[in-house]
């Protein structure tokens, strides 16, 4: 988030909004904390002074856009990026396009729903952290089966964190097409 904020805005300071659809959700909160830590590390390594602010958004596009727009109206000049703990960077991309704000701040988050892929492909979002559905579903099921049926002890399996951005969006869109239904 901080790297893209610097690249897009050229600023060394400003607010990166950490968006979430479900405050208090342990996994989403962990993603937000990871973003906070990453921004702090970027600040330390690059002499920047970005701060963070939490914003509750919504899975509903109209509601999310209204909340984004209201926050922008309350001091958008201080915002250098949005880093969502979920897929709302899709809705942020829609808002960016509708409001003519492309190039004003960075936008990214997690998950690879089709709207996120489109936002990255169209330059309305800069990144997303992908999930590996095979590792999170099929491999997990296979490990459970091996434990129950054959007595193999369970173990942790790293599902990885793939960064999807302009450099690999074409390959990822092609790969993810198999999950559209």
C-alpha cells in the first residue's frame, strides 16, 4: 500500500485508509494489522510518514461507495491510499472511475473476485493478495482425509500469498477463469 501510494502520489506523508466489511472479524483484522505493520516498515525503510485510519465499508457496492465518498469529502486531500482487508477495492475502483479520481491515490486489497481482476486490469486498483483455492480447499480436504482414514498426523500447509498486479494480471485472469460459473 505504501509503495503504491508513493508511486502514485509522489508524497511522503498522508493517510492510507484500511477498509473492512466486518470490524472485529479475526481474519480481516489480522489482514489490517499486517497492512499497518507493512506501512510502518515501509516508513522506517523509506523515510516516509504514512499513517493509517480504519474505515468500515460494505459488501454492497452502493453502500461502500457512499462510505468511501463521505470519507473523501471529509478530507480527501490527506488520503494517499486505500488498502482493503477484503474485496472492496473492486467497489473503490468503481467509485474512482465514477468520481474521476484515477491517479489521486493507491487502491488495493485481498481476494480475486472478478470485479477485483477487472479493477487491476483497468488500472483502477494496483494490487490484490490472491488466495489459492486448491490449497485452501482441496489440499485441506486431502489432509483431513489422510488423518482420519490413514492416521497421518496433520500438519500446516502454507497456502501462500500471491501478489497480483499489473505485471501478472493477464496470467491470473486466465487462470481464475476456471472458477467463474
